[in-house]
C-alpha cells in the first residue's frame, strides 16, 4: 500500500514537472515568434509590382522586400494588394507597416512617412510618337498632354516641372497600366508619357510598340526632374516602432546590396543592374 502511494506521489510530481516544463517551453517559443509586418502595394506598375500568372504578387519591389525578410528573422512580412491611395492611408493609420510601390522621394510625403535607403537607381525616358520632332528634351513637355498614375516617381517629376514652368504640361491622372499609357501615345490620345527607362524597355520587349520612340534624358534634364538623383524607396509608417523597423530594414538593404542579392533581383526583372552604388 505504501509502495502504491509512493508511486502515485512520484507520478503526480512528474506530471506537475512536465506541465511546468511545457509552460516554460510555450512561453519561450512565443517570445521568439516573429512580428507580423504587413506591406501595402498596388500591383502596378509592372515589373516593380504586379500579380503574376500564379495569382501571387511579385516584382522588383516585392522580391526586394522578400530578400529583406530573409535578413530579419524577427519579422514575418506579408503583402496586401490595394488601391494606390490606400497604401498611403494604410501607412498613416498603421494598417500597413511598409509600402512597396516604386516610391519616389517627395518632401511633403517625407513628413508623414519614413523613407528607406534607396533600393533602385532610376532613369527616365520620354515616350513620344515616332514621327514627333518637337519633344527632344524635358523642357519640351511644356504645353503637351500626358497621362500618368498618381504619386509615382515619374508623375512627381512632371508635377515638379509644372510648379516652375510658365507653360504647364497637362496631366490626366489614371491608374491604368503603363503599357496602356504607351498605347495612348501610340494612338495619339496624349503627346507623351514620362516613365522609367527599365519599365519602357520591359514593355517594348513584351508588346513591341512600333509607332513610338524613347527620348533619353541627359544629366541636366534629370536634375530638372529631381533635385536628387532619381531613386526609388520603400516607405515605413511613422507609428510606434516605425523608426526601429526602418533602421533594421535599412541594415538589411545594405546587406542584400553588398552580397549581390539585390543585383540578381534587378537583372531578373530588368536585364540590367539598377542598384544604387
């Protein structure tokens, strides 16, 4: 009888110890659980961000964020596709912690959001009808019509031009894909579009537009477009914890640019290295 009681006591003690051990393991595991980071993106313009044939979001900005995610085990990044204005609204409200959408630098926007280190060194071209001989440089957009998506880097460039130009360029804002904007030039609907050179090259390879040409912009034109070299960035919300997240994202950007990962992503989508040096 005593032996039976002794066995019961030992069994109960082991059960209690096991329960305490399990609780300790659970707490330890929870403390190591990665913090969820939601990234807002509109899925355009391609190939910076778009929905692939597998129905998953992908693109240069997206793969860059995924590479950053690999460097930061304390976080787990996921993507939410939404309308472009909702990215900014979501960052302001804290629904998104990061925005990935080929963002150019904008002083007023920088007051509301953190800008990461640059992830892309941009180049611009003016896409005009092949028979056009009037638009040869950036200043020639004065009095001309264009269509462009709101708040993306090339739209910001035209808006900056209009702030100082005596004759402004008329912008029709549209969220249509950049390939459709090039079609608008080809059909004569607008006089020109200003877009990223790698973006134009990508669409030309895909669609073979035969009635348009690209006017490359020299350094002086680039300076007219932007006071700084035209880079693209990630945005980070200025909510609680945003600065810490920004610092860690910046550290990861430096790492993927040094170890060649960023260059591989650039060459995958553009065939060239557009990574800032």
